[in-house]
C-alpha cells in the first residue's frame, strides 16, 4: 500500500457510502505492475472484514471468446465453493436449461438472473464485485456488468474494475463510457515517487536503501512490481548488504567489472529471477504459463505426460519463491507479468503445439467444451480424427456455451479437407446453425445459400439440405424478411419427400409470415393445415404455432371469443413443450390470451395473465411489458404504463413489437400537456411487429395538431389512418382513436367522416360486442344524432369497462351538447365528471380543452375538483409506488417485490428509481427511514 493510501481512502469512502445503500463504481487504471492488484487486495480485505459479500475475479486473455468467462470468475463458478443461491445462474452460464433458441435469449436470461441474484444478496449485506484485468474481459461479461451498473445507486453495491491503459476493445470502451456517464470514479495509478520507492524497499528489507541502491532502482521508473523484482533479484544474487539502518548495493572495486550488471528492462529483471529456479521447475511453469493463468497439477501431469509428483515439486518450489500464489481453491501466477515472461520462454511453434496437445488430451479427460475449443484454436493446426469426432459430438453444446469458438472451429473444418464427405456436410450445417444462434443471421443466410447453390447434377444435395433449408427460413425470419422466408418455405413444401411433421412445421411458420404480411386468407389456410397435422401427430409445437397465428388473425378481425379460445390452446401446447424440454421463442403462452382479455374489458384477468408472464420472463424477453403498458394506458394507470415502458428499454426487439411504446409515451405527454419537441419519439417503423399499432403514430400527430389549433388537419390525418388500417393488423385496436376522430369531425363540421367512423365502430362491435366497443358506438352515434342520452350511456359503458380516458371524453361531449341545449346545470355536472376522470390521469390538456369548450357556452366548473398531484414528496407517489415503497421499507429486494406484486424485476427497479427521484433520496435505506417518519 506504499504510495496508495490516498487511492485506498477514496475507494473506502465509496465503499462506506455503498454499505449505507448508495453504491458506486470505481475504475482503476495503470500500467502493468503499477500496483492495481495490490490495491485490489487491500480493498478486498477491507470489504470482507466489514461483512461485505466479495465477488472477485480476474479476466484472462485466452478466454476473451468464452461468454461470461470473466463474470464466472467473479461469481466463483468453476472454482471455489458455489453459493447455493447462484445455482440457476450457474446453469445458465453453463448452457443448461436455456430459454429460447438464440444467444439473445441466453444473454437476457443471464442478465436477469444476475440482477435478481445480486439484488437478493444486497438485502442481507453490501456486495462488492471486483474484476481485475478487465481489458481482457469477454464482451458478454461486460454487457452484463453494464446492466448491473444501472442498479448501483439504489443498492449497497460497489463495482470495481482494474485495467491497463491499453488494449481497450469496443465493448470495454462502451462500458467505460456508460460508467463515466453514471458518475464512476476514476483512479489512475501513478509511478511511486523516490521517497515512496525508498519506503517500499525499507518495508521489504527492513532497512532504508543507500545511495547506490537508490540510484540502481531509479531505472524501475517508480513501478512497484519492477522495484520489488529488481530488489529481489539483487538479493538472490547476494548483491546487497543489509545493515541495521541502510541496505546498500555491493559495488565492484574501481576499475573492475560489475559482478551483477543491472537489467535494462522489467522483462529482463523477471527473467534474471527465473534463473535461480531449478530447470525442471522452469520448464513446468513455462508450459503452464502457455496454457493459461491458473496452474492445475493433474491437468499439467496429463498434458505434459509427467508424474504428478514432479509437477507438485515444481509447483512447491515456485510457490516458495513467490511465483505462484493461492487464489480461492486454485494456484495462479502472482502477477500476469510473471506469466507472460514464463510463456515467452517457449517459442511460438512449441507453444501452439503444446496448446494443440492440451486440447486433444483434455478431450479424453472430459474437460469443458469451451476450454478444449480454446486450445484447439490456439493450436492453429488441422484437427485430427479424435478432435473431429469430439467436435461432431459437442458442436451443439459448444454453440450454446461459446458460439464464437464454435463458429471459428467449424469454419476451419469446413474450409479444410480433414473429414469425409458425410462429416464435412454435417459440419457445414453446424456452422450455419452456430452463426444463427449467435445472432449473425445475415452470415447464416449467405453461408446456407452458398452451400445450397453449390449443388450440381454431379454433386447432388445431401440429407443435410433439409436442415440447411430450415435454417435459411429461420435466418430470413430473424432478419424480419418475411417475404423471403415465405418464398423459401413454399419451395420446400413443393419438394417431394417431406415428412408429415416437416410439412406441419413449415406450414406453421408460413402462416406466421403471411399473417404479418397481412395476407390473411392464405395465412389462415396454412395455420389450419398446421393445426390439423399437429393434431394428427400429437405434436404440441406445431399445434401451438398454428393456433398462435390463427388466434392472432381472429383477434385482428375482432372475433375475440375465438381468439381467447385459441390462446388457451397455445398455453396448453406451451406447457406440453415445456415438459418435454422443447422451447422456441415463437411460442408465447401469454400475449394472445392477455390481448384478448384486454379487448374483452377483462382487465384484471389480463393483468393476472401478464403477471404470470413475469415468472417466465426469461422466455419472452420482456414482450409482456409492452402488453402491460397498453393495458395500463387504457386503464388510466399512466404512470404504471410509463414504468413498464422504461423497463422495456434496451431489450432485444428484432421485430419492433416495442415500437408502440414510443408513441404511447408521446400520447401520454400530449394528454398531460407536457409534450416536448425534443421528446424521444421514434415515430413510424417498418418492422413487422410495429404494424399492429401504426395508428398510434397518426394519433399523436393528430392530437398535436389539434393542440395547436388545427382540428381540420388533425382530422384528415387521423381519419385516413383509421380508414387505411381498419382491415389490417391494427384492425383490433384502431377503434381506440374513434372518439377523437368523432370529436374532430364535429369541430370541423365534417358530417361524412362522422358517419363513416360511426359505421366503422358499429361494424367492429357487431363481430363481438364489448363494453368499450359499445361505448365507442354510443359516443359516435350520440355526436352524430346529437342525443345526450346516448352519450350518457357511452360514459356508463366506458366506466364499467374501466377506461377512464374514454369515460371523460364521453362526459365532455355530453357536457357540450347539454350546454348547447341550454341545460346549463346538467352541463356543469357532466363537465365536473369529465374533469374528475381526466384528473385521475393528470390529463391536463384534456381538462383545459373541456373547460375551454364549455366556456364558449357560458358554462364553468361547479367545483375546482382535485388538485394536480405534486411532482415531489410522498404525495407525488402513485399507488403502485406507495406499495413498492412499503415493501422496500420491509427489506424486500426488487425480485421479492416483483414476485409479490406480479411485476417484472425491471419494472420494480424503475419504480424504485422514480421513488428516489421524487423523494430526493439516495438509497433504499433512506426510503425505509422516510416512510417510518410518515407513519
């Protein structure tokens, strides 16, 4: 700690703040040997002594392509004793019981499990996560750490990263940029000053350095590791005289050559130290260093074909000499510089041969697939028969655990000629599958097409072509290119020799493609065929996918009872698939049922279904958050809707299902009168998932125009959108905008549009009548016929449906008609009721509009009604936030609160952030203290 007391004090201060509930991030940077690891050792000891849970690991250069390798070291996975509570995360990191069928799903699952685990740990003690040599960390670990970094200000959590100035890859640079934006503390370790170097030497030798020794170590440039190694080397060479107060360098008499010439570099210093080790120990450590950061006796014995006792003797000597130290249950090199110097003793050719041999030997030993793959790749040589057999057997496992390693190994195999034709074809298919799993769909498409195009009459296709065609369809689908996917699927269906199961699966996917392309007739035919085949074969996956599309079609057409029934079949199929271990991202048991229940005005049941989706959130990757946002928007719980929208941000969204949340945010802002021209409103999107809600974009545009005094322009935009989208994917929800179209039509004196929108509302209601659909019909017809009775009935229908925005609109229109008829008292009562509905959502723009319209008829509110909810303080909390605050005060973690409230952990985190901002607090502990004072 010589020269690092100030740095340690700064970290300690942040650690104390973290222990109090408001965590932080520290970035330590400096050249190799400057003291980063020593500082981390001191920080670790301090954290452990104060009862913090310590998660410490060191990233390794050789593991940069192994996903979550660095994170695994921090969590003690693969070494040490695994905490029982980390079992689920351990399984995910090992590729066991993965949700979904791609790396996106795995990453989402790992991150959610990590956040839930750390959140749980933080309820019992502060947590400190330390990652040394972060410059070598794999991108997946860095991405997970970024998500973890979002939570530090709300938890007793501290993240400490130590790294060299260079190299810094794109992933690390992006992480650091985000961490600094969140206020991370940066410590750049500087070289020790001359007095500090003297203190370091005195600490090591028990006596201060004399002038000659001081001059000798000046060449170390203040690098502590260099200084220590230089002094140790001089001591080994008996070139020092240690007195009671002074240690001095032994110098040769005048005119004679130095007996111990000083080394010119740090590497030379370390190499000089190694000369004092026995030859066998040097050889063992040299080969161990070439294989990785840790030293494992049994593995070395197997790879080097040496007796275990020889290995242990070398390890014992190296440990006594301070070359190796214990880290958890493993022996590692005391410093990576030592390992590098040892590894550099081995010529490049010998090192690659050793790594290749290690890979082959570890195949027999049954080592982890990613470890073997690393060695085989580092060996940079064609795989032998044993290695090819291993790759054929473990390609699927390797693809899940380390897709980049799988891709690189398979690419090398398919480019060579080391396997027979049958095996070669199999490896080509596996290569495409690995690309697709890793999210490289465009490359998977190109590779699959090139293989299929290579078929000639003299070199016909193999049985693997079916697999390639299926992967090509999936690659198109993953890119959102549904026309290409459908064209390929149709070509396959036209080929002879398909099994009934293959026909059913292709029809199931084809139905989905047609549905999103709004080719409903042929989509229905394909879905019906898939369901029929699935029923014949008792195949739940085919049945579930067919019912998903057919149910989506019935929902879109407005036949809600049929859609709900098909949704129940999807849920049953999903449960059967789960029991058999067959999980695909395309089968969602919740969304179709939830959407149908929302439109059936059964909001409580829809919320319960979406609550169950939280439990299986690893599968659907947060898509249910979009559904919850829509449910809360319609129910007038706009703050809850915004919380779900915030929780949805940053999640994978290949098909654009979450795009509507941008428009929903803007829509709420317009109604509340807080819309800012700089609001991040993305507007329309051409991805298939966003087509279901295209009318939301026009809706925002129209209301903005109306708010700026341009009702005719607003009507043109919104009525055209409703007319255009009513028969497409948006058909089931486009009626949300009908009340606004009707109001704008009245304001613009456009009778034609008013009658048109009334007829459209009646057509939808005739397919399956609900309270909200009936309320829309009554509102439109009430305005068209100028009948207040119909508007009163509309308001009552919307009230029973639980849609306060529309109840407010119906009562506003009722007030206007009553005022126009001279029924001033009744108009005032209707206006007051409308304002009460709007006030519950803080819809200030609607309140102002209603008051303005009624003032034109000489009607003012009978009472001022409820005041606007404060923006800060305890009174500013929404009912959901109040409940979350109570559970936080009881010591609940975000995950525990999420389980109790049937919310996602992300949503709870969003609520906690909002609570802290509104109360101007910095930690969950302060929430508990503040709530106690309120009681």
